[in-house]
């Protein structure tokens, strides 16, 4: 592939990823709206159902050739992590501002670094440890534990981020034998089954005025996931990854327009620290990956 085609693919991948994260932000805003009326298990289950619908659409277009797995137990465990992570995040949205929850969730890459060091024995240099420390400092600034603005639900976001990081660590292992589509399909299937069982205990009939919102919610989740898959197929991960931080911008805007929530100074300072630390971590991973391949 020529350099020009690489640039074109990266540009298209960035556009697709940016669009997907805007969709995810809209989905989270709807989840926050619905979480006051419906149980978080019901809300998260409907989102995962939308993800499953997106996967089924992908299969209808592309076929089943990429769905084989050599590590079914890991695939199932990843799906369980995804299910619990989604429920905890929606539960937290009942109590904390949308932008705050999204910002704190971006501590996940730092958890990935720590877990990779502990369980995969990946070497972590002083600069990356500094980035991890800075990221957690930014998170504490946003959460401000011990201060008036602190709510215990912030801790749920942290646990959700830890589960998300565990998913990412499992994905590293799966990437040696599984396709991205296969991993997403198994995660969607397992989540749909687990949260589907949960519906038996928490289901509440959906009011007619909320049906369209839930349909849009599922579509946003499904299309967003498909766009991310496509972006990662055609573009370098290092080009696509920074786009995830645009979610903070979108959720800040949506939080203001829908819920009247405006990030205060401490939130903005903590968010900036997290973004800078996260971008440094992404860049450092890319540099180390290039060194290993040379």
C-alpha cells in the first residue's frame, strides 16, 4: 500500500472512529435519561441487545467466516466483564454528571498498564509509570473524595473502568488467535444472554413515549460498534485511539444541553490531566511497538 493510501485509510478511520464515539456519547446520554425510570440492568441489557443486532447485521453482510474461536472460555469471561461493566456504568449515571462519569471511565488505559505489568509481566518504564500516576491524580481531582461534590457512585465508574481494562487485557490475548469481529460477536452474545436473564427480575414495561428513545439507544450502540470495527480494520490503532477522548467533549455538551450540568474548574483540570496522560500512554505504546517490530 502506498503512503498516500495509508494516509487516506487513517483519515477515514479517524472520521469513522470520531463518529462512533459521538454515537456512544449520545447513547450514554439516553442511558442517563432512562436510568432514573428503569433498572440499570434493563437499560444496559437493551444497549447490549443493540450491539447484538449490529453484530448480526455485520454477519448478514460479511458472513460467518470470521466468527471462529480457539479460546471460548476467555471469550465468555470477556463477555461477563462487559456485562457487569455496562450495568455498573449505567447505575453510576443515576447519580453523577454524564461528563464526570465519562472522564473517570478513561482511567481504564492506566488500569491496563498496571494489569499488564502484574499479570503479563510487561516491562513498564518510569515515564509510563509517571503517566499512570498523573492519570490517577486527574481522576482524583474529578472525583474529589472527601469533598462536598463526591458521591460513592464515582467508585462504581472506577470498578466499571477496571472491568473494561480487564476486557482489554483479555483482548490482547485473544488477538493472537481471534478476529476483532469474533471477539465483538462473542461479547455481544454473552452479554445479551446474561443481561437477558437479568431482565426476568427487573423488567418494567416500557412507556410508549420511551420506546423510540430505546430504539435509538440500541441503534446508536450497534452502529457505533460497527464503525469502530471498520475504523480499526482500515486504519492504524494509534491513529484511531486518541479519538476516544472526543467523547468527553460530546458528553460535556450533552450534559449541559440535556441535564444543565456544567463542568467546574476542578473537573476541567482533572480532565485535562487525564487526556494528556492518556495520549502520552498511547504514543508510548506505539513507540514501543515500533521498537519491538524493528
